[in-house]
C-alpha cells in the first residue's frame, strides 16, 4: 500500500468510487485550490483503495485544528488497516502543519468507524450532537440536493 496526497483533478476523479457520488471537475478543482484542504489516497497495486480528506479549521482563540472530514475504504480492502493508516497519516500531516489537535464527527452506531478511529489513537470526548442546514444552491446541485 502507498499513501499519497492528491494534487490533481485526475487523481480525485480516479478515486471517485470511494466517494458518496461522482466527482465533479469544478468541485475537485475548488477543493484542490482551497488552502487547508487535503485528500490522501491509499493505493493498492496502483488502484485507489481508500481515502481520507481533512480540512484545517482556525479560530482566533484556539489556533488551528484538523477536521477529518471523510474516510472511505473500498469494500474489498476493508479490515486490512488501510483506514487506520490513512487516519494516522492525516494526523501526522496535521501535526506537521502546526495543528493542536484533530477531530472527527461519527455516528454513534458506526462500529467500524469507531473501531478504526480508536485503533488510530482517537479518544471519545463525550456526547456529540450535530445539527445541519440544507442550503439551497443555484441549480439545486450539491450534497444537500442529494438527501
């Protein structure tokens, strides 16, 4: 297995089978251009087998932390440590960028994700709830439109 940072739209679109839906070129371009956004892709025999995306978040009284935005491992490659290694490499990248911490929101019944994050050194920080707003976009495109 080899883990590399995605730097091109072609790398992102080649890994779209790991995403919830197809990659769109304009969104991939925007993702790559955004400061603080990164995606690491795990390759097995040259084929994308897993990915993790992270977003730096900075606040005036806290400094910078890394949000593990999404982790995905292709079905045939699960339970082989790929998710754990992607998470560890993201944490190393966050540390190298000067982040004071890293966090992820995860459904409390997602046992596979909880086990992966625990095996990568994450600790339970207590009860977490998330509220969201579906914001209409021009043309109805985007994840909010997919729900």
